C-alpha cells in the first residue's frame, strides 16, 4: 500500500498539477521555436545586418548555441535550490524568467535604432532564456511525478513532455497567422513583436496555475527528515550527493538523451534544410509536414507513457532508440522522393518512434534519484547532454551534408547516437516499481546498478 506521502492527490487537483507543469514546458518550447523562426524571418535584417561582420559573427556563434550553453548552469542552480527549497518555488521563478525574457525581446530596439547594442541585448536575453530553461524541465516533470499515482506515473509524467510539440505548433501557428494577415513591411516593422509579447499573457496564465498547486508531498516529507538530520550533522549539498551516490545514473541519463535529442533536431529542424536543398521541396511544404508530424507526436506521447506503466520504462525507451536508428535510412529515402505524402510519412513515423523515448523519460529520470537530490540529478543528466546532443545536431548534420553531398553519413550519425542510447538504457535497471518517497535519502540504490528485484514497490 502507498504511504501517506505517496498517496495520489484528489482527482480534481491532479489535472491542475499536470497543467501547471505543461504550461511551463509549452512556453519553453514556444520560446525556443519562436526565436528560431523569427531569426530566419526577420532577425537577420533587424539585429544582424549583412553589412556588419561583427554582428554576423555574434549571430553565428552566440544566438543559436548560447541558449544551450546556459542550460547546464540553469540545471545546476535550479537543481540545487529546487532540492533545498522545493519544486514549486523554483518553477515559478523559471516561468517568470522565461516569459519575461521572451516578452522583453518583443520590446527590443533594433540595430537601426541603437546599433550593435541591439544584438548584444538580444544575446543577453537569450542567455536568460537558456538559464531558465535549464531548470524548468526537471522541476516540471518532478512536480507531476511526485504528486501522481505511482501506478500511472509514466502516463501523468509524460504530459509535460507534450510541451515540445505543443510549443512548436503554437509558435508556428501564430507566425503563420501573422504572415498571412500582415504585409511583409508590416510584419518586418512591428508584426514580428506580437508573438513575443504574447508570451507575457502565457506567463500570467501559467503563474495563476502554478501558484495554486501545492508543493510535492514527497519533497515535504524528505525536507522534514533533512531538517531533523541538521540538528546532528551538516547536510551535504545536493550536487555533491548526486555526484557521490548517483554518478552512474547521471551518465545513464546523459546517454539516454543522445538518440532522443539528436534524432529530434534532425527530424524537425535539419529536415527543413535537407528537404529544400536536396529533395527540392519548398520550405512551406517541409514546414507543414513537420507540423502534421508534431500533432501526431503530441497525441502519442501520453500513450507511450501509459505503456511504460504496463511493461516498464526500459522496454519502451529501448524500442524507441532502436526504432529511430532503424528508421533513418528509410526516412531519408522517403524525403528524397520529394512528395508531400512521403515527407509526412517520414517525419511522422520518426516522431512517433522518438515519442517512445521522450514519453517515459520524465518518470524514468525521476525514479533514478533520491528525493533530496532528484531535481539536481534529473536536471544535470538532461541538460548537460543537450549541449553535446541537441545543440550541435543540426550543425553537424548540415556539415555532413555539405562535405559528402548525401544523407548516408547523417543517417549513420543518428544510428551511432541510437547505439549509445541502447547501451546506456540497456545497463540501467527498471525503475517503474519504485516508491519515490522511500528511495534512501543517503543516496539509495543506483538505478544503473541496483538489481531489478530490489526495486522498491508501492
């Protein structure tokens, strides 16, 4: 039977908790895709004019990678204080930082007004976004994981993961609407600001929801035990405890992210380059295929999460990693046909297989770590991997296409990432039966090393 700390919340409160997490991850991805789209549409003219080589250098080396580079720092800071002060407080702060930075971008003066100060300010706000995003994911999935019914933890924790396709659909939809109703001159002069200012509305809604939910009961119980221990000895920093007791789990989480992160950016971002340059497909056609695939992606993520509750996190995750690796050669073969229907099939199947990794990831990572180091452990494992996987993936794929002129090395690149993920998840132990409240506070058993038979049950 469940202990009081792990008893599921009232049915009326759980949807609010899920919504509180989902709104943050949706804003996260809305900001990410909105920035990328706006950079392609107007930022090059407004903030990085071709006549200024210094600004062009800033665009090339800072605006794309800076958000990823700041994420590990955000993971460290938010993870530390999230494990000390609570998930809710840090999630409120991350939401304010994310939405505030995006809203401020909508108010920025352009290069024509303030010169090189404009791209510098833009880069600083991008740093704030990345810092906040580094702490958002871990807290969002933990808030759901630690509240939810343990028997359906995979399903409920997968809902914050749907923020990625939801954010992409929202950002692209808003931009498509504005470009359809506004002239090019109007959109370039003021219309581009509207989607960024809209983030302020999303933040208000998100704050209203997040401030109305309670702190994780699992964290409250762990905090009480930690306060009692402080009377006898000084408690170790969460980061120190993670690196001491859960370093294997951090490596497992990083390895698990490789295929998931790299395949996602190849399927949704690099495909826009490959389809238009190698397959002769228009940008709008490629974008529409990604939008359709993203809608299916949104729908299947909770289904994969529910399946992980029945058969385990590892089998579903391994299926997704193997599937993505095997799909890469058919994926590019379908795109090369230049047909909209084949393009939709290629992207949709790829994202469905990606969802098999992305859906159980939230519960899987949460179940690896003890409560008082869970925010730090999950965030560090996820965000440090994104620097090595997600950040360079489109650039590596583009460079391979430029050097070799075909998709074979790109497919092998994703396959290599899939093999790495298969090894990482393969050496881990199943975690779905773990009671999050009863994982030992002194480090407990490592998900990467503990026998499956010893996994605690609810």
